[in-house]
C-alpha cells in the first residue's frame, strides 16, 4: 500500500478522517461509506450515493462495496471462530 501513498501514519488517522488534512474528499467519502456499510447500512440513501458517485464511477463503487463486504465478512468470521484470539487448526 505504501506505493499508493498509504503510510502507517495515514492509516492511524482513519477514525478521524473527517478532520485529518491528508485525506482527499474521495477518501473521506469512501471511509464514511465503509463506516455506514458496517454500522448503519440502512442509512445509506440516494443522497449519500450521489455524493459517493461524485467521486467514484459505478464500477469503482461496485469494487469498493465488494471490498468492504469482504473485509467485514472476514472480520466477523474470525471473531465467530475466535481466530482473532487463537487458532487451534
């Protein structure tokens, strides 16, 4: 990710992306989308999608959605199987 400009320091500020100067508007809305998708997906409305699409093409929105869904599902899988604590396989 470093070759794409994602440093550990930038990643460390994801939770305060709204106020951190290093995030572009596209990055901010992508992070907001991931948060909403994970925590309050029913609040993703047409207005938000229009804002997202002002920064990303439809294929990009699809890719972003698939990535978010994959990471969310994998995180839940590791917690349900307690793989995040220990692996006895």
